[in-house]
């Protein structure tokens, strides 16, 4: 496996002072904000929705199973009793269902400030892609690209009105050539480019392709041998999302960002070079 293309900064595995969510929780800094999260019925998506609700936001939970979404809504209300929570049953590859979720969110809350395209799919990484079912390979690509596209397609007009934020939950996998993982890696690399197009075509919206870290979620169960490096907490990407959409990370819009990066260090040491060289974007490597 080729090494990941990564920024050489301090690697974080859990919440750290620079992204501490407690000030957001205590100050209710997201009160009046409306957040939509796909893949919100479990794992990373549920934790992101939970953090925004605790910080005062109204939240729309989008997922495929109503019972699972209802359970997350109950969990949110148990710790954030004043949170306004709507649920929308939708498969992210279903264009009309995603449209209905976005429109339903705006109807319920009056606007949309933040969209988090988190839903994703990964397969076992054990054989060349020619030895797997071709339709399933494309299904993974469809969920990971079309699902992100559908959210962006319908959310961006609303986010433009609020000068809001779009977050794509990407992956460090998009920056690695990893044998037997072509459907996942190709799709995660592609959404980095889609993120760049969102930035170019919708300049009033701040948008990020966020690697959430290496986390042991149910999706990761397809590759149990990876457990030794799935060491990051669920809270890490959730707290990173709060920080990125707080206004302090706007200069990173249109770029790939990793929750594993110590963001204060990124800004202090790397910001000038990142901006000057338009870095952290997909680019063909030209030999020098």
C-alpha cells in the first residue's frame, strides 16, 4: 500500500483543546442554526448530529431506517431537551427522497445553515475488483459519490441564502492507493474534486471534504483486520465539524481537511503556504 498523502502535523485521535466543544455546548453557539446530517442513524453521523444539537442547533436526521432515526432523536432529546429534531427517511442515492428531506428541513425550520453528507458504503478489501460483483462495486461508488452529489444539489441553493456550510465526510482513503479497495478509494478521491467544484461554483458557501479519522464503526466491520489502526474517537470528527463551521476555518473552504490534524498547528505553520500554493486539493503529480 502506498503511503497516504498527508500534512506532516501533530496527529490527534480524540478531542483536543483547539476543538473543545464545551464552549459551544455551554454558550449554545449554534442556537438558531439549522443542520441536516445524512447517515445520521448511527456512528459518525449520529455523533455529529448530537454535537450540533447540544450546541443549540435544530437538526434534521436523514437515514434509511425510521426506527433507528427515532432512537437517535430520543438520545438527543435526553441530553438536549430543548433541541428541535426532525427525521427524514431517505436513501441518499434516491434523488427525490433527498430533495424531500432538504425541502422538509426548510419547511420545518425556515432555512438551512449546515449540510453534512455523511452517508457512505465500504466493502471488504480482500480481492481484486474483478473478483467481486460488478454491480456491488458500482453501488459503493454510487452511494459515496451520488449520495454526496444529491445532498449538494438540493442543499446548495439554501446554503447560499444563509452563506452556510457544506461538509462532505470523505476519507484518508481518498489519498491512498490501497489494493482491493478501489470502489471506496476511487469514490472518496472523487468527492474531493466535487468539493472543489462546490467551492468554485458556489463561492458564498464554505465547503470541506473532511477525513473523519480512523474510527471503528459498523461499516468498518467489513474489514476486521483493520481494527488495529481504527483508534480514533467518534467525538473527534463531531468536534471538528463544530470548529470548522464556527467561522475559524473558512480559509480551508474547498479543500481536503483531516480531523486528525491539529488545526491550530495547521493554521500557524501551514496556512500561508496552503493559501499561496492552493494546496490540499487533488492535483496530478508532475515530476520535477
